[in-house]
């Protein structure tokens, strides 16, 4: 779901309709334990000029209307503003919505991925989607993107394709009548001045000979449709099932080859309801377009998502990457290591913005070293980035060690960056000895305690740059690095997964919605595994219902109350108290039930 200036790369192939295998993972949305709720407006509206501000209050587990007892992910978009509802520059926004992801929690590689989705009246401005992004640290579009479904497309796109899959070839479709899918990847031949990212999209089909969005002039909103992708190492097929009939969204499955090898790696799930942006004809952040006419509040439901084997293929990875222990090498020839990265294979050495060129200093050890010369831009930056996130959580009491040969008058920083974009650095001031590094013009070793470099928010389970060097005082120099590794990982300790790293403290959050009828969701944070008790009381202090009384894993948690008591009978309207007790922590909040 990025800007759509792409080149189409299509190679047709024969497709074998093999049997769908067993279910290997299923999300029925009885809770959000496998999901992280995204907040904010991102960079320039998530790269698309979108107008919404994502917030936790707009995401909940709720009963599907008309399907009593069937829970779903419920995302609400609203027209609202406030002091905290702003874009990245602090400008006010007028819409809120919801977005969730399984990043660091669930990753999928191959299989049939099926989801049942109901979208609201989009009229003009709504942009709902269920999609996937690659887990790779390479960034979009090199990491790849798979859009299982998205609606709200521009009139130009709808008019181009409306003779297929239910279209009437009269250029009169609305955004409520058309749904499509897409795959996006990097291609050299897609790089232009208008598309510097090199993003190639299979849905960009100006000749109308491949893309087949699904049209239904009875409208696709306010009812459920089922979407599928059939994914194996060789191809991806996109379909939609409407009234028990399955329609292909392309004339042939999309072939996966050396150009689109992104799709041979794991991907994580995302579901959201965007407002405005470049995909739509509506106004976008920083530009013009038609006014938003979508009715609010707008409700999107995702009933389930499941993964089934396809052609014998299908993998679901639970939780963060495999925990590393012992000694983990980043760039070393002779140091004994338990595991490590190999530059050019599973890691890359990056120089930022042309700030460094190749130097001439010989390696400290072995046959390989890193030698750089500054290029006079006033600062320099470089780092070692793993292709996939690396889990170095077990090194919390260890050290980052490296050899460096650098002039004493150069101040520099060493840091790490996680997959969420959090950065943390320690400083090596000029002409000083710090972390054991003696600045005498020769090779010297630094040993930084991980506790010093990790900062407050770094998620050691999901590191993208395991080593970064920065200089900001503008001095020109030649320097070299070698023998870079993490030491002191100990034995591998298995910890329970959560979403944005572990919560820092116990918290009981405001329920949503509030007031409510008939259900509301209570959110709470657990910084560690603990026995949790959450109980509902009336205003007289009498116990109404015990929602939870059991041990829960650390993480960002939620529970639904359906306005019944311990005997399953509905309770009367009024104000109720809900209280959490866990490991000595007690907190109480109020909520209002309407009838």
C-alpha cells in the first residue's frame, strides 16, 4: 500500500491446481495476543499521504453483527480531531482509524492464506486492506508486499478494467463495487525519476491484459467476502470468493523468479482501514483531491485468517527469530563464534548517503577488514545490517566488542537499530579513553556493555542493524574496523513473545468502547508472566463477574466483557468498576453500560 508508480513484470506460466492441505495456523480473533496495534500517522501518511491517525481505541474484538457468538477483529474509522491527532509535522488530522500487525509475532511463508472480510460503505476516501510485508530488514519495496485484498481504488483504475470479472464496461463503477489484490517488489527496470524506489507492481497494467479486479454492481460493502492467495516458491495466485463462486484476480498466477525473490521469504500480516491517500481519488496529505464523503463511523470486520498447506508448502513462524547465544559474530575471521553473519550472504555493510569511500588500512586480523575514508560531507555513517532480524535478547548482560583504528581527534558514536526503527548510541569523545579503547593511533579494542547501548526502547529480539558507527563533528579522516562481535550471550533462555518488546510496567487501560452496549474490550499490559485476576464490580462494591483468574504470559493483553454476570445473565445498565490484581499490582477503572 505505497505510491503506485510501477513497472509491470509478467511472465506467464502454467498453473497446477493442486489440493489444499491441512490448516497449519488459524486466527479466529478471540483475542489480540498475536497482534500489535499500530498508532500514529507514520511518515507522510505511511508513505501515501493518508489522512487518518491510528489509535488503540479504534481496534477491538467484537461480535460480528448478525452472527451471535462469532467474534471478529473490529476496526472503526471516525471523523474526529484532538490535540494528539496530528501528522508527523504536528499538523491536525480529522480522522482516526485502526491498524494491526503480526510483526515479530507471526510470520508466514507459502501456503493458502484465506481471510473473510467485511468492509463499510467507502463512498469516497475509504481504503481497507488485508496485506503482508516481508520480514526482511531491506525495507520496502525490496522486502516485498502482498495485498490479499484492498478496496477504494481510483476511478481511472476501475474504468480500465471494468469489462472483466463482473464489470459492465461502462466506466460507471463505484469504490464499493470493485476489489483487487497486488504484489509489489523491487526491479531495476522499474527505477525512474518518478519512481526512484524501483517498486514494481503487478496491478499496474495499462494494456488491461493481465489484471482482473472483481466487480459486483450489487456492491461489496457491508457483507462478507472471502479472499485467498495460493503461494508457493514459484507463484502467487489471487482470488476472491463471492456467493460460493471463486474468481481469479489475474489471468495467470504471478511467477516468482530471481527478480521477485522477495516472495521466497517469510511475511507478516497487516489489517487496516485507511482514509484518503494516493490509492484513492480523495484528498491526500499535502495534496488535492475530492472531499472525503465516506460515512462515519465506519466499521470493518475481519472474521478470521487461516493458513493451509498448498502444493505441500506452508510455514508459520511463531514469535521472534531464533534466540542466539554464546558469541555472535558480525565481522570477524579468527574469533571463535557460535553463530554469526556473513557479509554478502545474510548481511550487508552499508554506507549512508555517500559519506564514506574505500580506505587503505590493512585488516587487524585475518584476510578481511573494513577500511573507509571520509568524503567531506561533514559527517559519516555506516553499519552492518542483517537481511532478516536477529534475536540477541540473551546478550542483555554481554558486550559488543570491536577493533578500531581511528585518529584520536575524531568523536564518534557506536549504536544499534531494531526492526521498529528505535536507535540507541554510546559516544566515544575525541582524545579520551572510553570502554577500554585507547586512542594512540594504533588498533584498539572497545568493549561496550549491552546494558549501556540498548537504551530504553531497543528490542533486542528484533535487531536490524547490529552495529552502527556515526561521526558528527565534521572532521575528515581514514579509519578501519575489524573483529566485530557480540559476546556473553550465555545459554539460550526461552522467553514468551509479545509485540513491541516487553511492557515496562503493569497497566490497566481504559476500556473501549466506553460507554458500551453490548460488549467492551479491556486492555492491560504485563511486563512478565504472572497470575492475573480481572474482576467486574458494581458501584456498591459487589462482585459481578470474574473475567480472568489465571497465569498469563508477558505482553500486551485484552479481554472482552459481554455485560453478563458470573451466572451468564445480562446485567442492568449503569456504572461498573473493573479491577486488575497481579503480582502486588492493583488498579481500578470505571466504565458505563448503556441499554
